[in-house]
C-alpha cells in the first residue's frame, strides 16, 4: 500500500480482500498523511472498531464463528441420520455505521445460531 499511494496520488479509495489488509492500508495512509475511503471483508473485531471510528466505511461479515456453528450442527445431524440440505448458504452481512454494534460482542459471548433460523 505504501508503494501504491506513492506511485498513485489519485487513489482515494481502497477495497481490501480482508480486514487485515485494510488495517495495514489505514496505517500506510496515516504514515503518508493521506486519507481514503476504506472498505473490507471479514468483520473481525479490530476492523469493526475502525468502522465505529469512521476509519473504515464498511466491512462484510465473513463469519467463521457462524460457519463453524452450522458445520457442527450439520455434523451432528449427519451422525443422527437426520435430513441435510445439499448446501447451506449463510447470508453476507454488511457492517457499517448503522449496525456495527452487534459485531462488538466478543466471539466467546456470541450464541450459535439455531439450525432452523438459517436453513429453510
């Protein structure tokens, strides 16, 4: 990112493949005394805190906790010979200034979603 913003002064937005990259981009922008709109993917707590402060416009929740919960529930259903769908699609959720508070809860305090809430 340091090299990109030096070579391209017109950069005014960053879309990162993950939150860690966005956090690094924010640091590079600060060091270069530059600003840009930053968006990301993952929804990790440090990035959500940057959404809270406005340093990241938005991140998309790629919720490994929820994926792990649902995979475990599917495994238990398989062991019990219960019906499983061919695939389970978890909705992506955009985290921005309007809803970031829900993602400030530490993972260890979150509840696993119920099977019926996500599998229709």
